C-alpha cells in the first residue's frame, strides 16, 4: 500500500472495548517492515483484537489515536 501524497499509513491494534494503540508507520517503521511487532499485553487474550491501517498526516497521528480514514482492517488470528 502507498500513502497519499503528504500522508502516512499507520498500523493500529484495537482490542475489544479498548482504545486503538499504534504499532508504527507502515512503510517507514523498521518494526513494521520486518514483521516483528511488539503487541500490547492485552493482545495475548485475543478477545476480539483487530489490526487496522489509517491514513494520517505525514509522520503519523498527532493525537496518538487514528484521525484519518481506516483503509484496511482485519482480525488478529492465532496460528
């Protein structure tokens, strides 16, 4: 995926009933590129957890929460 000009794509973990937590910028954050992510502790319960990608201002969300549209999302599934 490619971010629109002047924007960044940001990856989020959203736990059931919890506020989204950023996992980094897609395409610029080495953690995301290497596919080695540190998930929030509550992700271990897998209680309705979801990954989402939002369009944010260049450099990421200025508020610590998603501010732009979500362009991708999917459930967290244990292999």
